[in-house]
């Protein structure tokens, strides 16, 4: 199909990096779209790895610094309006409330359908977002939720046709191609060490302090255990986290690896994953990645985490408030290698059945077609 006959979709990206799970999900969607039908165009607030990666696969990109709500800009709205016209946009796809506010106003004026992709659960401390959650759906034709749990964030819309659930997913073929690394050798650890990974930004949302308190309860059982922290860190939170480790006398159990681009390979070298999220999760990609690598997962009951992990089958789901339960489940997996292996196999099967990227992209493409036929 000639390029001019394709459906032009404008994607608003929040960041110029590929470090976050949501950003990687957006990249994979854009990359794997049926280009015979859909022509993706991406607007980003900054240049960086994300834009470079898109250019490498031939995607049209545009860098425009976004405006904040407190600095409402008519000029910015006009810039978006002109971009819609210049690129002959048929669908707008956003994944952030501020983007959706500006893009939605212009889409409404231009009578262009808008999809808002919701990737995180409600943050009860963010009053501005609570207001936007009530207002923005009026500008949207569809809200794609990455988990059923996110319906609670928009509970007043349950009876409408605006909500659709499309779980996050991964590309198993690409994942399997990533070579495992000799992680214990790299870290100078002996072969008998059991590696637990906690992957995600070191911040309050991800709950590393909660994990530390749980670990302190079973520290006597952890002679041959190391906990790997993988991800960028919020400086203030990380400083207080290290102070907590010192206070609990468990600092020797934790190794901080920072941000790693070879996360697929690292996950293949661990024994199991712990994700102690305290709020904000939509459906964590790292859970799916761990299960794809035949690794069991322990996580908290936040957002879609409990939809990804089959409790007692592919891992364990515990209350985000219960440090004793987290400690107990960690101890259970440490003591039973057969259980770890069995849960790992079950996790891989679960990903193959429910969370593959080709199914994810196909479902989103179907939503595009539905909106174009009947907004």
C-alpha cells in the first residue's frame, strides 16, 4: 500500500530514553505495527536514545519540548494543531496525562480520535492527576488499560465503551536471543550463591525499603544469598535506603548494579525476582521478562502484578503492607530449588499463553480499526 494511503498515527512519548518499562513497551508497539496499514509518527520532548532507535527503523520523529499545565501555552497548542494538519494525522495515541491534555484539546477541535494508553495505577498523593483522570476521558475515544486492576482508577467509566484492557507483553523470540551472562563470575561470587533480583528504579514506588525490612527478618538464613538492585536511583531515596540497610545490618547482602542495558541477559542469570511495589504499577514488564526466563516471581498486590503472576503457580503475590509475608515467601523459594524450577516452567508457559507481543500489537491495531470505523 502506498505510504500516502496508510493511516498516520501520531504517538506522544514522555521521554527521550528507553529506560522505563512504559517507554520500551511503546517502542516495541511502534516497531512491530503493520507498516502496510499504519504509519507511525512520534513526537518526543527531547532527543535521545528513544528517537535514535526509532530513526534506525525508519520511523518519522519530531522533537518538541512539552509544556506543563502551570505554563499553559496557546502557542504549544497551535504547534500541535499545525503538526496534525501537516502530517495528516488520523489517530492520536498518548500515554501521559499532560500529553493527553494538550493533544486531546487539539484532537477534539480537529475531530481526530484520541487513545490514551494507561500504564500506571492511581497515585493517591497526586491531586492534579486525580482531577485530570476525571476530565481527560471526555477528550478520549478510548482508554487502553494495561491491566484489569486499572479499572478502579476509572471506575465511573466501567459501563462505557471507552475502556479496553490490553496487557503488556514481550517479544519472546527477541528475549530468547539474548545470551545469558556469567553473572556470578562478573560479580566475583561463588557458584553456590543464590541470586535474588529486584529490578526497577530505586524509589518509594518500587518499595526497596519494604524489601530491606523483610530481608532483615530472615537474615540468619541468607548466608549464601545476594540481592541485586538493578535500575537508576532517586538520590534522596537511595541515600535513606542505604542508611536503612546500615541500621538493619544487612548492607552486605545487597549489590547495586545501577542501570543495565543487558537486563534480559541478567534476568537469565538470577534465581528469582522480587518486586515489592508499594503503589503505581500498571503491569510490570520485568515480571513478564522474569517468567519468560523461567524464573519465579514474588510480587505485591499492586495494580496488574497479581494478573501477571499466578499466585502459588508461577510465584507468589503478597500484600504490599505485609513484610512478614514477603519474608516468608522469599524464605520458601530459597529453601526449595525444585519449587523454583517448577514455578519457572509454569511462568514461561503463562507468558507464552497470555503475554506475547504479537497478540498485544494485534489487539491495539484492532482498536485503531474500530475507532476509525466507529469512534
